[in-house]
């Protein structure tokens, strides 16, 4: 990046253009296992037009651009580019409109899930996509995120009805719209969702909201074995109970969470966290079914979260799982797997993961959004210990192999990033040429987050 | 299409290649307002490999291909091509697999919604996307269809998790998979859904099914004015009642349906058809809320469909709406509008449609999937009466203009076809260059259903 371009960017953005080493280091990676890569500069646009000008300039000079939100991604999706710039959208954090009567809103890319829900609280509606981190909604769109409530409310793919995207050539386009459905031309909205910043920069998101349910009830149920916990979840889904969350934590993760989040009155054994959203009557009815299924699998009797505070503490502990594992090792990192399977195959796959980590002598806390067939093994390690990392990688390879055999996918919600490019070839090798040709058409100079998801030949 | 190509196709397909005028006429258009266009030949492949060979051949010789399912599309999506062939998939009508425990199945493109549901009946699951016609599931995927139950169960976009697609160059690819969610690379599945056969031929569809609810209750409520019926629906949605269907028929349509479907004990006034899916208790609870809202809007007391037979008759009448209107005029056609709006804007738009059709002296039966903000005006006409058609077209233009002003979309579920190309420019002009470039990348010789959705420059 020569001086002329730097001057142009500085003229455009003033102090929102930075080449200081500390800033570049702050935006050099997400919550992933990669070593940081410092981009040449970091820019902080405030408007669609600024994003457009920056991309237009970078496209002209073939300078790579890495879009960056809150940096909570897990697969190396936002690792910097030493020949390019990182574009942090944190100044685009405005809630642009809320239409309570239509259950929809429009936000800029760096509005976070908590910021939006705080804002909406008094309106009786909420944004139901709930990943662990307090992620930016633009970032969540980019990785097609989901989280604990997808079993009831769907994923980013199902709640986004429109986007504003700035294309690599600087064009600003609006896809989709405000209606619940449309058949008007190609579904560009869903092409950008999950494209991890490789096709353009998502700057605005049109979202569907949900009414806050009349009644919310949370409960915890303990199990003697992980298998019986997982089977319980599997049966609840197969029974068709409309549950809002059904989260599994294995023994190891329970121990870690109890320490980290100072949970009381809760045992360090395989556990399911439940949440029911509905009317009082329908919740009671569903709880009865779930309790029965749990009992049949030798689950303990339910422990209820009595009030909002206790409920929030419970879910906060669930959200903090990643950080609780990370805190185990000084300067440690966490390698998180993210496979997702047909519901009937989860028990087999979770069992496999337990066996293999034991065999390899790895500490393996696990959490799962079992309602979706999605679970994570969170493997903590010291990056200076190459051997542990190698074992983790071996385990990950085995898990992917097993998952694909069971008709699962290599990633339920974290995306591909740098980390899973070889796994993507295993799952979708026959599709990658088409993905590549779409990429080349939209981003002729390969400036958008190059090297992520797949390599170009 | 020269003789050599005809010979090659004949060698490949034997009597599943036809150039007879009657066959070509049978597949020359769908249920639309266009004059039939006869393709040079019609082919009936039976396997993915045959589809691949046909496309490969046509691509080499730049021969247009129009994919064809049951021919129930409404916007000219399957009108023939006088320089090309029509590829009818009716021989690809097998249900390939059903996994009840995972609520999923895989079907070939020409399995119809009724065929699938008949097959599934004893398994306790069903396919919940319900357009009026007994359409082919591949066709429903191609137009991103939905219908009466989208308010609860979503659209084709939300129930399809994977596809087999044959690309214009003959490549056979598998997109997505069997899991409820995935973040593995670009969402190609949703690129093909709604692409109306312009990017390739969808030959297999992986679908999510739903458990048959414990209790289903149907009811009918009459209103003095269309406005109060529409407002009732709007309020029910805004209240967040989890209803499975909420269908509006205006006075005119009620008269027509009562005659055509021989309905008894039902008045020819603006009417809402309701259906509730859930447990007995939750249905009772939701019905109470809906009855109250209806009463507040001066609705009649509910009339219940007492048994399955009566319920089926009610919904059969609803499905037959299109044919009931078509039967009004000998050799008549029906021009169906298909706008979809944010729920808060439906009343204004339906009122507008009523006023304008009155002003123009048009007979205007209306039906609406009001839970989604989607409604259709079904305008019958005699194709020899050019003046009526002109008036209808004027009305359609006004309705589209109004819809776009109210943040609506030009098509909720029928697609663009030949009919709405100019409307698509009004809604998504800024997107069309991107759609075109994707089309050109995937279909370099523009053989796939050329001239549909948009023109190429």
C-alpha cells in the first residue's frame, strides 16, 4: 500500500485511519487459534458511502480488505492481511428503525445482540438469535450464526429479510426487503449471509423480531452419563416438543462453569439446561412431557430457575463457556469444534467425541445446542505446547470424518474462515468450483477477505 | 435444432423425446396469461445423468432449455421457447428417502405436495408448504413458493436444506445437506431456490418435515366489510398468536367458491378461514384470543369444521379458488396479482385494491395469506377482450406502485417469470446487474430458461 493511497484514506477518514502498531494488533484476529496477522492499516468508516469509497479505492489498487466486527469469530474469519487493510465497522452501530407492529427492525452492522435487545426491551419484542458472544449482527450475518435459541427461532438465515451490501467495486445495493417472504428474483440476501466478508461488506441488516413470550421458564436436569443426557435431548426433539432452548454441558464443562461463573446448588455432572417460551399453560404442558422423557433416561428432578436474576445467571454461565475454558490456561487458546448432525445421529457422534478425546488424553469440555444437532468440543491448550495442538488437530480430523459419515456438516454456526478450508473440500468439493466462480464474478480482483472459506486457483 | 442433435436426443431418450405437435402444445405454458409458445421438442429424462447429458448437449449447441414440472406456475415461468426444448421432469417423481426420526426426506423434482403427504400420512409427519395447486416440489423450489401455512411453517426457502442441481454445463452438484443448519461455505441452496430454472435444473430436494399436530381445529368467521376482516387478521398477527393458517376471501370470491365448490351453511360475505395446530389445550387458548379479536371487529361467531371431512372440504374450496375463477369464463384466463406487504400495511393495500378495481369496473375476487401480508386479486377475463386485459394491466401497475410505496414486494410466492420483469426492475433495479452477472457466470451460453426473471443485455 503506497503513500498515495494512505494519503487518500487519511483525507477521507482523518483519525479514523490508523497505522499504529497497537491498533493494528488490536484488530489482527478474532477469538481463534491463529497467530495474529497485522494488516497495514485499520479503517473505521461511519457511513455506507465511506465504505463504498474505501472499497472503490482498494479495488482500483488491488488492496485486500478484511471486514471486522466485534472480533468474536472463532475460525480465523477476521485474521488480518499483511498486504491489506482491516475495515472495522464498530462506528456503524446505530439502530436505524424499529417497527414493533411488524416485528422488524433495521440495524447497522456493528449493533450487537445485547445492544439491540436492551433497546427493544420496552417494546415487547426481542431479537432471538443468541450465540455465546455479544457479537455484532453484521458479523453474525457473515458467518450465518445461530446459537442457543435456533431450535425455536431459527438462524440468521431465517430472521434476516434484507441487507445493504457494499460490493468490492464500491456499488451499494439493497437486497430483500421488509416483507416476511418474497419471490422477486435471485435470493441475494442469502448469498451474502454466510459469505464471511468474501463477497462484499454487509453494512445494514433488516431483521425479523419475535414477541417476548408471555411466560419463560428455565430448568436444569442432571444425568449420570453424557449419553443419557444426549438421548433425552434427542427424544424431546423427536417428540416434537416446542422448546426454546435445550443445551447440553458435559461433566468437564460443568466443573469449569461452576468455578468460573460461581454457580451454586448445581452438580458437576452431565446436565441439560432447558427453556420454555409460551403461555403459562402451554409451557406447563410441554414441561410435563420433557420431565417425563428426562425421568425415563434417569435424569434428576428438574431444578427451576426461580426468578429472572437466577435465570439470567444460568444463561450467563452458558454464554461464558468459551471464556471459562479459555481462562484455564494462562495465555491459553481454545480450539472449538462445531459439527452439526441429523438429530438421530447426535448420540453416536457425542459418544465418539468422548471416546476419542479420552484416548488422546485431551481435556474436552463440551456444550451442545442439541435441539439443532449442533455441539462443540472446547479444547484448551497452551500455544507453546505443539504436541497438544497436534493431538487436538488429530481429534478434529477424526470428528469431521465421523460427522460426514453420519450425514453431518463441518460447521453448524461458526463458518469456515481459515480453519476449515480443507474440511469444506471434504464436505462440498463438488460445489467449490461454483462458489469460486461466484466469488470471481463479484470480486474480480479478489480483494474481499482473500484466502478465507476457500483458496482461488 | 438440427437433425444431428435430434438424433442424439432420440438415441438417449427413445420415446421420451417428442416433437409431436400435441405434446409440444401440452407443455407450452403454465397456468398463466400468456399465449402458448411451442418448443421444438419435449424431453422426459428419468435420471440426473440423463438431465446432465441433455444439458451438456444443449449447452454445446446453445439450445435453450425450459424446465417444466406440473405446469401450475402463474407468471409465464414455463412458457416454451421456439428455438429450444422443454424439459419435463414428470418421470422424476420418486420419494427417495424418509427419515421420520429426523423429520426429513429427499424427493425427486416432480413429486407433488399431495403425493408426498399421502405417502407420509402414516408416519406422523407432513410436508407443510401448501400452495393452491398440487404443484411439483421442484417447481415450488424454483419459484420459492409458500401458500396457506407459511405463517406457521415458513416457505420453501425455510424447509429446503439441500438440493441436487444439474448445471447448464452438465455438472451435477449437491448443495446443503440433511442438517437443520450449516455455515459451510456459500448458501448455494438458496441461490437456486427462486431462480426459476434460469441457473440449472433442480432434480432432487432435501426437505424438512413437520410432526402432524396432536390437534387441528378449523373455523370460519364472517365480516360485514373486507376492511374489518383484514384488520382482524392484522391484529391477530400483531398479537403474536401462533396460528397455522389465516386466509381471507372477499365477498366476490366467496360467491364464486360457494357456487364452484358447493359449500353449504356459509355466507357470501368477507370471510376469514382459520386453522390452529397444536395441543388441544394450546389450540383452545389461541382460539379464545382469536375469537375475541374477531368479535371486536364485528366478526360473526366462529363456525367450526366439525370433522376431518368438513375441514378438508373447506380447504379444498380454498385451494380451488384459482380454478373457480377460471371457470367463470369459457376459455377464460385469470390474471393473478401476488403482492406481499409488511403486516401493518395490508389493510391500506387491500382497501386500495378494492377501490381501484371498482373504479375500473373489474370483477375482482380476492384471497389472502394474511398472516404473511400476501394477497392475490384474481382477475378473470376473456383473452379476446383486449380492453378488459388493458384495464387489468393498468390496475396491476397501480397496485405494484402502491405496494412498493408501502415497503412491499412485487411477488410473495409466484415468482417473476415473463410477467413481472418490468416490476422487478422497479423493486430491485440496483440488484439486477449482480443477478445478471451471476447468471452469466453459471450459464455462459444463456440456455437455461432464457428471458425469464430478467433480460440479459
